[in-house]
């Protein structure tokens, strides 16, 4: 069982269909007799509904039905909530948590612009939209809370009155002795950093198609989701159906990034309409809806202080953290605690105290997005470290050398739990090596040597560093079923959903090696609940590790069955039989080789005789992943700033990273590139902006600026491979990492470029207007 | 994001198109490349009762040169003009390249950009910079309107609802004229936050004529008369260029939006005027040599 495919740069098998425009996305799902849904969404951030009149809409051309909360009251169940603290975490930290469930339709009040007030089903989307406009609502606008810090104070307008506060999660956590660390420090650096609200913005928006089979009492729904099994569970309980009567299929996804891993009203409303009307219903989210009703993300404030010795050794860390949750606390402790668990990162800091408040406001609810708290917390930490370096006149690279945890200190135990409740212990890696590798690849020393001469000519170039350590591949498991068919070909089904990560390629590589078959003999299907009974889904940099190891486990079981049958067929001892390249053979006797198809066929009973073995060449595995494994990276950005306009040009971007054993370096590079692109968006371009009334001002892609290929610099990656000791394949998660460090690295680089001006960057995105204002303030 | 219902007509002649416009007045909207109008329809920001698609109207898609001017039919695609200019008008060629992306320019028309009159758009400013003219037709006849009079506000022009832009005229800069064009956009292909264009002719080391236009800075593209007056007849030193840009910047009436404050626009307009003028002057003196 050699590693023929694992580690090889196999070209992505899914790409030909995408490149030819033959992907099957949600909108490509066509069913006879489809009806189309459109939603009336709240125009106010906070308002009571006094009355809804739907008569005009109901009689509009092409309209089949109009549904308000009152019309569907018996169907309205609370939407799912996540993020209760697991036992190990609850035992260590006293969390104050308040969660209020959202209903799929507003009952009597809207809490953010975009919340669904009514659903129209018509014979075309355009007519459904026309009718939605004809619905009349008597609104009574109510006071609005939009600023997270003000919303946390007593007397602020309340998002959920029953709470008596807007604070959805609050906790304090400390390790070591932070008071002593600060008392004994030579210097204390304090600053407040703001990380804006920015979002995943998949190219393909969300959507659902639902078909109700009245005869069987069974629902089939296609949903552009990263978590089909979660959607299935939510629907089974909301609709009171057995799980096996609810099939959820995630077709090809044009990106997910966490945005499609949340639970949404439309997941339920589209199937409910299909059941009530007895006709298939489709809804494809348009971009305007996506901007205001798909989950938002990020948005934190950190008032951070570092205590250090004059030589740059960091002794202690205090951070007061606010998170803006938007109108519903859907994700509980997930984002706040992720933020805390990743604050220290690669630094050797034994004393820390954090005070955290996650606050509801009258804005679109937030959810984890690629990085999920890490980009924010790394921004605060790495900006603070750079600021400390500047104060102490130590080079930013040097201060990191002095503070990064060494490889010989691993495993490194924080003495606090991770988000899953298990001890937070870095398992493997070499952070100083990543730092040096990144600096070398970015020609750090040479850059520094040339910097002054350039400045003298009015060219302002800077270099910035950011490093992170990321808990990846959160468990507890993923499901995988492997079956061999009559032709000896292999079907792999998993709960992991491919939203662009190349699962059809990398999982086939894992399977082909574990089973001993050619890659071309393997088909991978993800995200169909009919394919595997239990699954979790793709998010949190988890699928490579969780699904990969389950697939390998299942393959090992199937292989054992094949070996046993082949031994019977070849009249050899099972211990002497091997499988390679889709052939079973007696070791040392190449002439004995038979294709797996023969082995399968010989196992099928005939009228003449029973099979050589049971033709049960199938296995399902749920590899248990108790806790995360730690991936890490150091990013280095080079920028040039036009001090006349505030415009920033990215010159180069280097990533030196460790994601454990690599299945496919092409896919790893692609994941890093995509993540960096989204991080660049956070650093320089993207921001969801609301006014004081809670109106979304960035309602289109003309205003919400996603970087394109034109904005990206050459990206260089250095792969460091420190296998994870926490799973048999030695892998770590990779999907999110690229997005974590760019805001910090780029902001550090900009500040470095503008050293002569002494500019302090405390907020992202660093737009030309903001930067020029800073330059002129200090000039 | 589906447009509100509308009636659709696609006339084959200018007269037929004008008939529709006359009949429906304010209720009608002309559809050219659709690159600005279609998003407004989809957002239901524009809700015309009748859409008059002029893409099949004959005779509006020619590029010719007469009397030292480029005559560009209203339906000429931005991408087509970019290729057809052929070195005759480098400022215009450079400006066209800054409009969106190739895919947008392949559909977007020259006349559509002028009629749309986005204050941050390149073509209106360039037409103003070269003292260009807009040719319109209505049922009462033809008008020829100077760019300076055509743009009256953001997305507002001197065009009557029942008139059609049929052509724009771009006087070719005299040989030896130098040009400069600078803009700041958040991303490649975005509308400019601010931009400045300049055409400068020198004689005997002095500025014979200077034409400067600023865009993305206020309600309409603006000719920087103060800068032009400061420069004309003088030797263009670095200090003089700076004075010219400062004088013109103080006269601007910039707007603020999500992406930039008014103060930013005024400040950067000055920087960009300086850069555009410096480029124009060095190009002019380069070709004079
Ligand atoms: C992503 C994107 C980026 C863009 N970036 C830029 C940019 O950087 N710079 C820039 O300048 N533009 C930009 N544009 C706009 C683009 O240049 C448009 O093509 C242009 O503004 C309008 O031209 P059109 O032919 O598409 O007109 P349409 O969209 O069809 O029409 C625009 C308006 O003009 C009217 N109209 C059109 N033709 C006539 C006529 N002959 N007579 C009377 N009225 C008429 C229409 O009724 C409508 O009101 C961008 C567009 C997009 C989608």
C-alpha cells in the first residue's frame, strides 16, 4: 500500500466541467412545474409590524401564494442555534450566554434590514418580485442600536427585550499572573484596534429548490449549503419528518467560506412552500438579498495592552474585546472563544487576561467566515507587536524572533481549554522556522537595505509580518461510505461538501492509495444526505482531516474484504494477497493478478454456486477527531504607498506555512491563494457599512469592493511539512489559513512604509481616503 | 433583482426611435449598451414604462475623421473606439482603457457614457477637456451642444426626454500637444474617486494653451479654468504647475460619498492635476524637441 497519489500534484478532476461552464450549481437545478419564490424583506433595522395587507399581491398576475408568519404559524419553528459551550469549556470558564431563536418569517417585529417579512410564490421570479412590491406593511419604526460598544451599555435600545441587555455572550478569562507581569514590565503598549464588518461573498449566492413527493411523504431539497446534514436535521425536526424522508443535496457550490454554513430562514421556507402548495419551488438569492441577508462576519474591537521588557520579551497581555453579533446570537461562544483561543498565536506569552462582550445590534446576523475570529484577533496581536517593536526601536522581525515559541517547546500547553473543551496544546510545527523561511523568501534583509534609498527618492515602500497558529479540523467526525461496484469501480460518499476545495480530487487520491486502485476508478460525491447516514459538513478547515481519515478508514475495511474474497478466488492465504492498481494478486506471483471486477463478480452468488465471499464490498467510517490539530504560517507583505493619494499597491506576498502532510500541493497552493485574496479584501477593500439608522449603505458590489485578480500581487508559498500526531494521515487543516494574516501583514507593511510620517493604523480597510487623512494628520 | 415590467421596442431608424420617445416622453428610456441602465433597471431604481432599444438603429456606429475632429456615432462601443483611434488621440485612448473592464467596454457605448453623465466617468471629462461637442436629434431637429453646456448635474444633461444623442465630436489635439491623465480608483476598473486630464501645447518654452478637466469631484466634470489661466503664456516650472493646481483645486466643489470625503477629493484633485499637467508638459516638450 504505497503512497502513489498522496502528495502528488494531481490536476483537479472537477475543473474541466467548471471550465467548460458545465458545473451544476443550484440555479442549474430544473424540475418540471417549478414555481419561483421572492421575499419581501424588512426595510427598517428595527420596527414593529402593525399590519400586513397581502390582497393586492395575492391577486397579482402569476401569483400562486403569499405567506406571512400568520399564514404559516403552525410551520414556524425556531431556527437552529449553535455554540453552546462544550463540557470541558463550561467547566473552566463561566460564560454568560443569551440566545433568542429567529423565526423564518418576522412575527411582529423586524430586527435588521433584510429580515424576511413575507414570501411570494409565483410562476416566475420576476412576477414574484412584482407581487412582493405590492404587499403593504404598516411599520412602526423603533429605536436602533448600531454601535457595538454603545449597544453594550445600559440604556441602549434593545434587540431582544427579554434579555434586558444586548450582550449575548460575556466572559472573562485569565492565565498566569497578568497583574504581576504588567507591574514588572519596562514598557506597556496600549492601543485600540477596529476590525470592520466584512463577509465571505461567494460568487454563487445561496439558493434552494424543494420537491415534495406527496405519495411517499418525502422531501428532496437541493440547497447551496456547506452543511447538508445540518440542513437535513433542521428540516426533519421542523417538519416532523423522519430523517430518511428528507434528502438534502448540495450541488456544485460556487464558494461557501462559512457564509453557507449557517442555518437560514430560506432553508425552511422553500420546502414549506413546496409542501403546502404540493408543487416544486425554487429560490435563488440575488446579490442584493445576499448583501443584506446572508450572514455577515468579522467586526470586532480590541483594546489591547502588551507588557514587555526593554529587550522586547513580551511578559503579559490584556485585551478587552467587543464583537458585533448582528441581530441574533446564532453562534454562541464560537466566535468569541475562537478569538480568545487564537490571540496569543505563536508568541510565548504565559500571562493573559481577556474581557469579552459579544453584543447584538440591529444588523444582519454574523456567522463564522474563513478564519472565524482569527483574522480579527491576529490583527490586534500582530499590530500590537509591531507597535511595541517601534516603541522599543527593535526590528519587527527581531521582536518576533525573541517571542516565538521554539520547536523544542512543543507540545506547548497553554493551560486553558480550546473551543471544543479539550486542552489547548500546540501539537507540532516550527514557528521560528516559518518566520525565517518567509523572511528569506521575501528577501527581507535586502528590502530593508534598499528602503532608505527609495524613501530619499520619494518612494515609500514597506514590509510587514504576521504569524498565526490555527486550531484546525475541529471534530468530532465526518462520515464516509466507500463501495466497490460490479465493475470494480469505487464510489466514495461523504458528508463533506465540496465548495471549491477540490474534494473530488484530493479524496480520490486518499481513496486510491488506501484501496490500491487507479485514481480514475474513484468517484467522490459529497453533500448528499442519501450517500452517507451521518455527516457534519465542510467548514473550519476540517474536511481534509475529518473526511480524509474517515475515507481512509473505510477503504481499509473494504480492502480487507476484497483481500479475503481475492484470496478465496486465487486459492491463496489472505496474508499473501495484495491489491495494487486495481488488481488483486498473490504477492510474488504477478501472473496471478485479476482485476477487482473479477473479485467482485466471483463473489456474487449464481444458480450454480455461492460466491467466493460475501459481495459486501462496502464500509462506512466515522473517524473520531477529538480535538483540533494546529496549523501555522508566517505571512510577509511588501507594499508601496502613494503619499499623494493614499493609494496602496501590493508588490509581493509571501506565505510560509505548515498544514501537515499535503495530499495535493496544487490544491494547497490554490487554497492559500484564495485565502490571501480574501484577506487582502479585508486589509484594503471590503467593508459592510451601515448608517446610524441601521440602513445598509453597501448594498451592491459597486460599493462593497471585493478584490479581483488585478488587485493581487504575485503570491509565493513555502511549504513546511510538520505532520500532525493527531490523525493517522498526519494532516492539518488548510482552508482558512490564507485569510487570517493579510490584514495584519499589510497594515504592518503600510505603517512600515510610512515610518517617516509616524502613521498609526488602527482600523481596516485601509482605504486611500483613510490613509491620506492619516498621512496629512501627521505631516 | 428583476426589472419592473416594461414595454420593449427596437426601432430601426432614428426617426422611429424619436417617435417612440416623443410618444412616451418621460416614461421612455433609451437602451444602448445597458452597462449603466441594466443595473438600474434590476435594482428598480429606473422604472421606465417603455424601453427604446437603439442597438438596431442604423447609421449610429461609425467612426470618421473630418475637419480635424473624430466623429463618433453614439452606438460605437467603447472597446471599438479604443482600437479605432490608432494613435490619433492618445489621451482618449488612455481614458477608454480606464473604463471598467474589457467585457464592459465591449458592450458599453461612447454615446451612452456621455448621455449617462456620471460625474466620475472618463468620457464626459475627456470630451470637456478637448472642447468636444454632442450632436443630438429630436423631432424639432438637430442640436449641437458644447460639452461645457451639456453636463448639468450628476446623471443630468441638457438632453430633452424626447431627444437622442446621435454623435460625439472630439477635436483632435494639434500635433505636438502633450497629454496627461491620472485617476485614483479603489480597484482596477472602478469608477474614479477623482481624476484629472490635461492637454498642453507649448511654443518657445511657454504654455500656448492648457486644458485641464477634473472628474469624480462634484456634480459634473469640471474644466479647471483657474489652472489654465495660471499657466497660459508662462514658462511651466514645477512651482507654477503647483500654483495652477492649487488655484484650481480651491475652486472645486467636491462631493463626499462612502469611499472618499470631499476634503480627500479636493486634495487629491490637486495632486492629480499636478501629475497630469507635468506629464502633459513633458510630453509636449519631448515632441517639440
Ligand atoms: C462594472 C462596471 C464598471 C464600470 N466602470 C466604469 C468606469 O470606470 N468609467 C466609466 O465611465 N464608466 C464605467 N461603467 C459604465 C459604462 O461605461 C457604461 O457603458 C456607460 O456608462 C453607459 O453606456 P451604455 O452604452 O452601457 O449605456 P446604457 O446603460 O444603455 O444607458 C445609460 C444611460 O444613457 C442613456 N442613453 C444611452 N444612449 C443614449 C442616447 N444615444 N441618447 C440618449 N440617451 C442615451 C440611457 O437611457 C441611460 O439613461 C462601468 C459599468 C460597469 C457595469
